[in-house]
C-alpha cells in the first residue's frame, strides 16, 4: 500500500512540475516551442500601435528593449522597459502572458533576438513594431522624453497594465 501511495505521489509531482520544467528547458526539448522560436516574427506598423493605444479595450503591452538609459532618455508613453541585454535565462519571465506583447527598440536585431528567446519560453502572442522607436519619432507620435528628473522602471511594473499617458 505504501508503494502505491509513493507511485501516486511521484506521478502527481511529475504532473505539476512538467510544464515548468518544459518551459525551463531549451526549445529543442519541445517541438512546438522549437517551431515557435524558428517562425518569423510578426510585425505591426506604428500606426496600428497608435490605434491600439487609443482603444481602451485593447489588451496589449508595449515593451521597450533599449538599455535603461535609452529608455529613460526617450520611450513611448505607457511602455515598460525590458532591456534586450538582460538575456533571458530563467523562468518565470517578468512579462505578462495575458496580452499581446509589442516590442520595439532602437535596434531591430536586438529586438528580434529577445522575441526569439521569448518564443522558446512559450510567448507566442508577440509582435515587433516596424521601424522601432526611430520610425515612431519620425512620424511625430507622442514620446516621453528625459526632463532632467531621475526616472526608474521597476520590474514589478512589468506585470501590470501599461499606464495611458
């Protein structure tokens, strides 16, 4: 009888930890994650991002991939900062899963790199804004610019809805 309980406990433990272990492994351990990581990243135009920002019912989060000093200098209103240099190594990741993530930065390659890494951890509802911050500013869309006051972005803000400014 003790053996039966021990087996049941091990099966229950395996059932509970399997999703976390899969997410911590590399993409090659799960064919679906490997396919997601290899798939081309979808893009979204700055105009479409602007429309989403004006829609109070849209479920999305803007994610700025610039280093912290670049984010403090200039970013899109409501964006959260998740610098590409953080290199995702552990799970869970401090980015919301309950909404579409729209990434932008000052360098397309850096942004693509972080999105590919996220796909390995099961983040599939992600897009990259075409042209990044440079295109956004070129179109004269609103931006938060450094005003001399120290600005900080904590990781705790990554799990909350972006604020409309």
